[in-house]
C-alpha cells in the first residue's frame, strides 16, 4: 500500500459518514438509528389509545350501581352513627362516639349479641351436621333410585316454603294446643303443655330449631354435590389398603369435602347473622328479649324508638362483624 492510499483512507471515511447523514439508506446502522428515532417520535406523538378506556366503559354501569346502592347508603349510615337526633332534626349535632358508647353499654344490645351468637353457632353446626348426614345417605348405593328421589323431595320441601309460610306453620305447631304438644304429651315425654315460643326458657331454642329445619336442605344439596365429585378411585384405593368404612369417611370423604364445608360454614354464619324475617314473624324478639337478635334490636331502635343515631351505630357494629366473616370467606376462596 502506497503513501497516497494511506492518506486517502481517512478522507473516504469522512466522506462515507457525510453520505450516511445525507442518505440513511447508504448505511444500515445509521438507517436503523434513524428509524428508531422516528418511531420514538411517533410513539410520543401518538394520541391516547381508545382501547384503554373501553374496559372502564363496560364496567361503568356496575360501578355506578355499586356506588349508588352500596357506597352511598353505607356512608350515610356511618355518618348518622356519629350524630345525634338524625333524620328527625334538620341540623343534627355531631356526637362523636357517644352513640357507640350508648349501644355497647345497653343491656338489651348485650342480650341481643349473646342470643345472636348462640343462634348462629347452633344453627351453623346443625346445618352442616344434618346436611352431611342426609347427603351421605342420599349418596350411598344401598338405596334405590326411587327411594332416593322420594327422600330428596321430602327433604327439600322446607327449602321451598317462604319465610312467612314457615313462621305460620311452626307457630301453629308449637302452640300450647298444637300438634307438637299433643304428640309429646301423648307418648309421655311431657306431662304439661308448653308454650314453646312464648316462654323465655324455650323461645330461643324453638326459634333456632325452626331456622335449622328451614335451612338444612340447601346444605344437604351442596354437600351432596361435593360428595358426587369425589373420585371413586380414592375409595377403591382405600379398600385395597384395608381401610374400614369409617376410616374411608374420615380420611377420604372429610378431606375432600373440607373446602366445601368451610365455605358453607362461613356463608351460613353470614346469612344467619342477618336473619330477621323469621324472628320477627315468630317471636318479634320476645318474650322479655329472650330471642332479641342484633337485627331486631337495630330495627326496634330505628322504627319503634325512633333513635336512628343509635340504630345506625348498631348497624355499623353489625357491619364490622359481618366484614370479619367476609374476610375469612374471601381468604378461604383464595386458598382454594
């Protein structure tokens, strides 16, 4: 290579760079850089995409309904609970936590809280126990198809009745001159007739029994669906290992039904704590607050005593208790 050629190479390089600036197609790297720069400018100048707004448009009717039907009423009740003489006074006075103090120190509220705890605990345990027992019986191969169909119709009947019908039926049956007293005195279980829904010692248990009778068919159907979803292979494997029927039930059936049982238990706690119509139509919270529940206590505070502020405070307390149960329900659903 001669001296003239070595001197000419820098000049050629500078010439090529100048050419690339003037013509990007002449240099691939420069063309790519120019293309990326142009795309970046286009992205920066691109208008706001409509696709991002479309999902919120579909959700907007539901969000509006939730805001109008849930958020606003709950916010109003919470606001009322911190004021005095709400609704009946045009300008209620801010009372702070006074309403909550009044409610939490009220003997009637404490009695309602204790009755509610007994009512929902016994009802939930009985619902799950009876539901599991009847579902297991309907799932057994020992019964024929016709027999199972008859039992299903009989067991599901209480669930088909409305609350008003259930209340009327059981008020007549548990009357002192009703069929329950007649049967019990005839077979010698009792000597005297009992007014089941009118005596403080028996009213709460009679009301709990009615709630159990009216609600167990739903649990029976749900647990029966869970039983029919268990693979027969698990029972065959347990039989090969020599497991008895009881051990199969304890080690195969119960673990497989555990998610269903836990979810149903939490849901029943929430539903039973909100029971109002059956209590109001049978006992009205009496006698002597023996069947007073949180729902009937709140109703009486609002529409019998016209203490809407304390009724709002009681409603907020019930809401908080229900939210605790809802938290455990959501947690169980996530674990599944």
